[in-house]
């Protein structure tokens, strides 16, 4: 255990608190907690890289923390009716597809190493931005239907394109 991994575990511990805040109608609090989680993600990465504290545990924990937070927030936002359910289904389905492909490759004795693709990084940024916008707009009582519409389309497009890119990588790997 080192400082970056401890910060990542803190981010994982924030997940149920953010879910509780959204479910309780405390979206302003959820926004601030989500912001703290995002800052902690940047901080643990900075510390790990600049102070040579990268670890195998951190390499696995960090994306797990990111996915736990994003998937939980999207599901909760859909359950309470702040976003359409199809958006949460798309976000969760993409991640399930990726994990399923990795497991299937391992079962078929063709393990694959998943490297983050550029489109995936853009997708994550779009998903984070949209979730933060939903929490901020709701929490601070700001009406911005145009922004919500653009955000929904952006999340849908990048989620589908990212899923397709990973699926193409997996198919190439399995065919080799």
C-alpha cells in the first residue's frame, strides 16, 4: 500500500456515499463528492507518476474505482429519473461487454491485454462531464435542456463508438 493506492481506495469508498446522495435527492452534495472523486483520481495519478509510486495494485485499482463510480452514478441517475434509462443501459452494457470479452479470451486461452484507446479516453471524459453536468444542473436548480440533449447524444455516440472499437480489437486478437 502506498499513498496513491490509499487515495484510490478513498475514491472507491466515496461510491456508496455519492449513490446515497443522489438517491436522497442531495444532488448538490453528490456533485461536490463527485468532484472530489475526480480530483482524487487526478491526484493519485500525479503522485504515482511524479514520485515513482506506480504499482501493479494501483494499475488495477484505479480503473476499477473509475468504473465503479461511473457505472454507479449512471445507474442511480437513471433510477431516480434524472437521465433516461437507456443511457445507463448503454454505459453499463459497454463495460459488461468489455469485461465479458476479456474473460472469454482468458477462458479460450487467448488472454488479451486491454490498452485504453483514444476513443475510450474521450468516452470517459464525455461520460464524466455529462454526469457532473446533470448533478450540477439538478443540484443548483439550473435548467439547460439544450445542454442535456447535447450531452445525451455525446454520451450515446462515444459509448457506442468506444464499444465498437474495443470489439474490433478483440475480434482481431481472437482471429490472430
